[in-house]
C-alpha cells in the first residue's frame, strides 16, 4: 500500500511538472506529443521505484503459491515485505534488489504511462467530459486509461514477472525467457490472465483519477488564497 502510494505520487508529480514545463518553455504545439513526453518521463523515472517494490511483491506471491507436500507446512522464508527485502539483500545483494528486472520494468513502464496519460488527457479535453461531469468523467476516463496502458504492454508484464521470480544469479537471459514462453503457448501465452487484469485496472485507475481530480481541484482553490 505504501509502495503503491509512493509510485503514484512520483508518476503523477513527474507528469504534471513535465507538462507545466513543456507548456511554458517548449515550442511543441501538439498537446498529444506533450502528454506522451510527460507520460514517458513519468514511466521512466518511476521504474527505479517500481522495480524493487514489484520484485518483493512477486517473490512474496511466488512463496505463497508454493504447494507443500502432504502433512507438511509450506516453507516460508519470510512473513512480510520487509523480511523479503532483507532476504533478497542478504542472499542476492543490494544490486539485485534495485536492478534485477529493472530493464524489462523500464520497457514496460515507458509505453504504459505514455498511453495512460495520453488516453486520459485526450478524453479529459473532449466534449464528453462536460457531459459526464466532474465525478463521472474521471471514473470513466480513468478506467479507459487503465485499459489503454495494460492492453499493449501486458506481454512485457508477463515477461517481467518471469524474470523477477527467478534468482538474480540465474543464467537464463531475458531472450531465453521470452522464447521459452512463446514455445509454451505461442502469442496467447503473452496475454494469459489479461481479462481479470483489465477488470482490476478499470476499478483501480477509475478511483485513482477520481481522487486525483478531487485533490487537484482542492489544491487549486486553496492556492488561490496565497
């Protein structure tokens, strides 16, 4: 929960600051291009926080999914995220915590947030925004933005999970993991589990943008007094 809050704070702050800079200092005329640049930078910078947080989450999930033998308790190496991070540092090193899977995380995050903020920005500037109103528009547009970010980049997420679930000392390369996944199920293997992910994304990002818009309206009104 704390990790996700930190990630969203970085992504939205970088996006807003970059847009503000481009509006006042750049000669770019296209709003879509400005939004794409801001989203790209948000995805890139947040990757350095996303990667270690998701590495710990993936290792925790892998541990919880392990199936013990009959009449035996599941061997738990760690009971919470902090213990998992400590275990990673002790057995794989600090570099593994921050760098294992970082490359594929960047590959996923850059297009994800370019699509994410562009989709929301275009919808928020459309005539439909006025029709839906201040509360319904962020919910609907946020859900659409969640789909826009996940559908094209879900294969990268599948590969990233397979990379980070393995030990950082493993000799299996990103290319080998991708090839093995393709051999196991073809193109379909890269979209396994997409449907429940889209349901979750729609709800998550609808709420995210709804809360974001409320905070921005409050901040704008509050700052007028100073």
